[in-house]
C-alpha cells in the first residue's frame, strides 16, 4: 500500500466501486425506462463514464497506468460514438419530427 499516493488512500476503493455501480445503474434504468432518444443517449454516456471511473480508480490503487490508458481509448471511442449518434438522431428527428423511441418502427423499409 506504500506505492499508493496519500490523496488516493483517503477514499477507499469500495467507495469508488459503489459510486460507479450507482452511476451504471442510473444509466441502465434510464436506457430501459425513458422514451426520448436523447435522454437514452445521455444515459449510455453515464454508463460509459461509470466504467471509466472504476477503471481509473482500480488503476490508481494498483499503481499502474494501464487502466488510465484504457480510459483514454474508451473516451476516444465515446467521442466518435457521440458524433455519429447525434448525427443519426438529428436525421431521425428531421424525418419523423419526434425523438420518441416508440415511433422508430415507422422507419421500416
């Protein structure tokens, strides 16, 4: 435990796990319950950030930077996902004039 910085040791790893689990659960419930595609999209981002928080906390407690490097790659993929996802949402809104998920079955060819 000597290789862990003092600022990291003040908060136990279990608190990071609890916070990350709560954030992931909130995101999952939002994806399952909400009908607005923009809200669902934000809930997916909350889930990704919960995983990133846990990876950074675990990497800090282990004393290596592998988890932090993985988070950088995850954030890059999330940024690409946001740009493509928002473009798709804008096109769907342009065609249907709504962001309600239940009406997306009208787009069947």
